[in-house]
């Protein structure tokens, strides 16, 4: 695969890491004022947008919009699973695994040419 197929995916992975911290990173700091949390989250999300928007623009040259959205959703769950285990200390249960497999099946159908 060439860079035009891979680079958007890598950028979406990084953007999702930023967004996951923007949306859920504050859960370890529940005593902080919500105004501070929101402002900090906006600051983190700013960098997420600088990766996601160009990634989607570049990615749309080789993927359909539906394929890009499917890629993003798969990345979101993979990043969030790691985040919830390693950052928040939560566990992944069997039903989460089943849901992830169903999403993987959805991604298969999205990219399969019939």
C-alpha cells in the first residue's frame, strides 16, 4: 500500500488519541472545576482537528466517506479500549470483545466489493 492509503489512517489514529484524552482524560480528575476541564478539553481537541480534518481530506482521495467513517469508528474503539485499560484502569469484558468483533464484521462488509 502506498502512503496515500496509510497516512490518513495513521493521522486518524493520532487524532483519536487526542480526542479520547479530550473527552475522557478528565475522568481521573473529578474534583477539578468543570469549566477548567472543558477549557482544557477544547485545547486538546484543537490538535485533534489539525490531524482529523487533513486526514479525512487526504483519505477521501482513496476511500469513500463511508469507508473513512468506518475506519474512524474501528480506530475509536481500539484506542478507547487501550485508554480505558491502561489510563483509567478499567477491564475489557467478554461482551466488549463480542461488540468489537461485530464492529470488525461491519468493517469487513464496508470494504468488501460484492
